[in-house]
C-alpha cells in the first residue's frame, strides 16, 4: 500500500498549493516515500517513461523471439532464455504456484504473457520474467483456473492448446470454434493435425504443407502423434486462452485458412473440406 491515508494526501496537496499542478502520467512509487515526496514527484511530471524502455511482445511469440527483442533493446536475452528453463525456481521464490503444473524439464513457454511492458533500464532477466509472470497470474486469475479444474483439465494442457490456437486462427470467434474441434478430436482419440505445430517444428510458415512435412519426426508433430504436443508452441494472449477454456461446440469437423484473406472456412464433412480447399486455392 503506497498511501496510508488518502485524506492526508489531499490535505498535503492543498497545503503546498499544488492542487492545479498535478500532472497525469506513469510514476514509479513505493511505500517508503512520504506523502510529501509523492506530491513532489507527481507535480514535477512523469519521468518514469524516460527512465524505462517500452517493449511489446506480440501474441504467439516464442521465448526465443522475445529474447531477440530484449537483446535489441539492451537487455540480457541469453540470460532470459536460461532463466526461462527454471519454472520451479520462480514457483518457489515468488510463490507462482500456477507454474507447478509445468512438467519436469519444460520451460516457461506459454506463461510469459505477451503484452506491452515498461522495463527499467537496469532490469535483470529475472526482473523481466517476474513482471511477465505476474501479468500472467493477474490475467489468468483464480476464477479461470478454477474453471479449468472443474473441466478436469490442468493449466498446462489449456495453455498448450491456447498456444496452438494463437498460431492457428485469427479471430476470437474462430479460435473458440477451432478449440471445440480440437478438444473433440482429443476426446475421440484423433490426431489434432494442426498446421501450427508443423510450422513450429519446421521453423517456417507455409501456404500449404506437403505430405513429407506431415511425416517429420518430432513429438510436436500433431499429424504423427495423437493428443496435445508435449508443451506450448508459443506464448498465447488472452483471446486464445479464453478460447481454450471456453470452446464453442459446433457440428464442424474441419477447417482451413484462406491464404489471401486469412479467413477461416469451416466444413462438416471431408468431402466439403476438400471442395473448400479447391475454392480457396489450396
């Protein structure tokens, strides 16, 4: 808690004649500052942004992509990658119990929440990861985690699904429909056959993947292996996470993305799906 008394703050503002001098902005404050110190800071103006570096991590980025952006902005990207391999360290030190669903040997992929951040110039890789995990904890709150538990799933499974949805389709509505298709395939014991996982394995996005691509040996190849891959393939945003938790049930069994428009086209039968491939230039 920064202010012990809001009345004391208001009284100090008026006593010092600063009621018309307060400037809107982002400020770095802590509970060791006196009320007078705080009033002084917010009347001289926002200097916090000039002392910080703004970095945006888009939805669907991997840890490696995030590390490259950190390096480009003067932060320790290599250390960021190294520390991301230690979920237990962050769970134990900072009480991030939601990380305990991560299997032994897996990293923080999926849990480094994509967003726009302001990092102090002297931030360590640990500071950065802590901030991103705190954001994840805030966004994926107790209510959502309880809902996951009610569905008899665990958080790691849901985040893995969300990471695929993030890379598979664009709109929130389509993500929910595809989520329904994928969860049903898992329930039926079918392979997910996700192109997003092929892109992850191959390290490139293609308009259309070949038969040889679908045979590539990798535990992340969901054409070869049934069920979810061993872990998240990206760091998903909130829309994809919500879609993974609350899928839309439909009678659709197949879908494709038009390579020109990005529009997702759904179909109920394989025959209809094959016709849609031709119509959409695939």
